[in-house]
C-alpha cells in the first residue's frame, strides 16, 4: 500500500498551503470580525485563478482534473487559515461536481466554465428547509408545471454563499402524490432568475465571514431544460451525489483542528510556569499526543474515502466515517488547544477563540454526526445481509 502523494497532489497541497499562509491567514481575523464580504469575494476569485474551484472537474470545462484526494488536501490547507473561505470553496466544488456527474452536455457547457473561472464566484445548494433538515424528503418547496417549464415556490434555509452565488442547485417537490422522497426533482436555477430573493445574513456562532442566508423562491420560472438529472429523481442526487461534500467538510474540520493544535503546541514551548516551559509537563504532553493522533487518524479516513471516490468505488460509508470522526475530533482538538492556552485561549486577540467557534458547525452541516452514524450503521447492516 502506497500512502504517498502523487507529484500533482503534492503540488496542489503546496500551492494551497502557500496561498493560505500568504493571502488568507493575514485577513482571517478581519473577515471574522467585520464580516466584510469583499474580502471573501476576493478570496473566491483568487481560488478560481489557482484552479481550486474545479479541482475534480474535466479540463474541457476549465477544471483542474486533480481528483478527490487533491481536493481534500487543498480544503484542509485553506481551512487551516480561514474556515469561512474553505466552506465556500468546498461547497462550490461540490456544486460543480454534481453538475458534471448528473448534468446534460448543455448544462455542463453553460455552468461549469463559469464556476471554474470565477465568473460565478460560487455555487450554492438549496436543499435544507426549516422543517426539512436531516429529513430532506419532508421538503415543502414545490415546482408547478407551466406551459413553458416550471414555477418554483418555497424557502430554503442556511444556504452557504447565497449572497454571491451564480447558480443554485434547487430541490423541489414535483409530484405531491408520489411516495415520500419519490416526487422530488433537482433544478439548476441561475441566481438572476426572476422570483428569487436572498434573505439577510444569518447571525452565526462561528464562520462569520461565510455568507449564509435564506433563499426565497416566489413562482420562480425556469424552463424544462433546467431539470438536473431526471424528473422526480432528485432525491437520489441528494442522498448519493452529495456524499462527496462530507469529504470536503471533514477535510475542513481537520484543517481547523490541525491549526488549533499547531498554534497551541508552539505556545506551550514559549509559555513558562513554575520556572519552565509548560510543554515540559507530562499532562499537557499527553493532551497533545492524543489530539494529534486522532487528527492523523482523521486524515487517513479522509484519504481513504477520497481515494475510493477517485477510483470509482463506493464511498458513502467511508465518507460518513471520515466526516463523523474528523469533525468530532477536530472539535475536541480545538477545545484542548484552547485549554492549553488557558485564559488567553478565551480571548479574541488569540485565534483559538475563533477556531473553536468555527469548528463547531462541522459536526452539524453536510449531515449531523447522528445522521452519519445512521448511514454507517445502515451500510454495515446491509453488508452483513
């Protein structure tokens, strides 16, 4: 078994690391404190110029064709510097991937070059609703057939990058009489379509720099050609094609956890108590050892899932395992890192306070930890016959 990276994967990781350290890290605190969207917009444009908004997209559409492993590596490096930028990058990549896998030739030609080039600063998924989070089949947004296509009406909640997305992937009920989950269709809706209203930015605990909004559809008219995949088969896209997003969020969590621990370890070597660096105390050394071991295990789970996806193998269980473990262990890592800094870790002038807020959502979005456990258990039971 060869666990080393290819030359291209190493180049992607190195480029992401340089960009994160030189461009993102110096602005991360300002983005968090001011919520200045112009900073995030600039980051998105730079990511597109680096080829990081279409890492697993064919070159014919302007993508990098670097694969899922490179995607995971790049998200981790970006997240080490700025989680708000990393989540936008992760979601946009997944929007592009879903269009590439499920979309028609016309849809691919229409949207993928704009996403990869940065003409569209981001893409957004419109799946979650107030009453349909972990149970998306309970959605109430509807698409009514018209003489020219469809009219979508409803409200989607907690939509990442909605403020400056170029295209929305929208799920809506198209057959209200069908069995639950069977009458849902997926649509590609350009952000400038009539009938779309973006709500004000949500006031969140963390990832303040990331734009998160409600998206309202009021008889938003779109043509038949906007259907992504097949009519009434959109739920399959939600439960299968979006598994790759769990690799992205797991990688994001890993990046935050690693950044927190690296900062804390450096701090313990400088901070002195009782006449010596606190890094010399065995109790603190054990905290470091446990957290870094867990983060390394998370990295290997993510690499396994990304590699399986890249090779065209089933990866739903592995992606859920990686997302579950990485997000929960990254949360622990941030809290341990904050503890290592003591009172300073609680102060906003130190980055641990921001990292601890930013990491919390990773065990919630793209499927909660509880949902990941259900998916993993289901896969185990099915394999057992």
